[in-house]
């Protein structure tokens, strides 16, 4: 259900930004979704389509950049991609700790006309 809230945030952000720019139609919205953000890009797209109907965002293309989750080694500082059931640092073998990379979900910008 929180995917619907994020889609609503996208519509609100894009509409406000378009108004600020003096534009009447949003053609594209750029977002970044991390693999470990807890959000589903596909679900956000479905909610966005429904929530944008009748707004300046209707029919806007949503461009999604996905970010793979990474771990950080507490021993040597290496940042490495998280793999399923494999948490060992490839440099020193210490178990990596979750970092911020891959947990983000951001609205990066819009294109409007």
C-alpha cells in the first residue's frame, strides 16, 4: 500500500514542479528505486497510472532507474554488491553490513511542456 503513497507523491511533486515552471503538461518523470527500498517499481507504475488520470501528469512516461543493493565491509571499507545469501566481503572475507546504496527511492526530475 505504501507504493500508492509514493505514486501520489510523484503526481504531487511533478504537478507542483510543472506549475512552478509555467508548464501545463508533464511528459516524463524520472525516479530512482533501490532494490532494497521496499518499493516495487511495477506497483508504483500501476498506481501512478490511476492517480495521474485527470492531472497534468496523465500519460506521462515514468523513467525508472534501479539501483542494486550494496554492502559495506566494516573491516576494510569495501563497498560491494549484495548477492543472494552471500554477505562476505570479496577483499577480506568479513561479513558486510547493509549500507544506504540500494535503499533509496527518489523523484529525480521531470520533463514538461
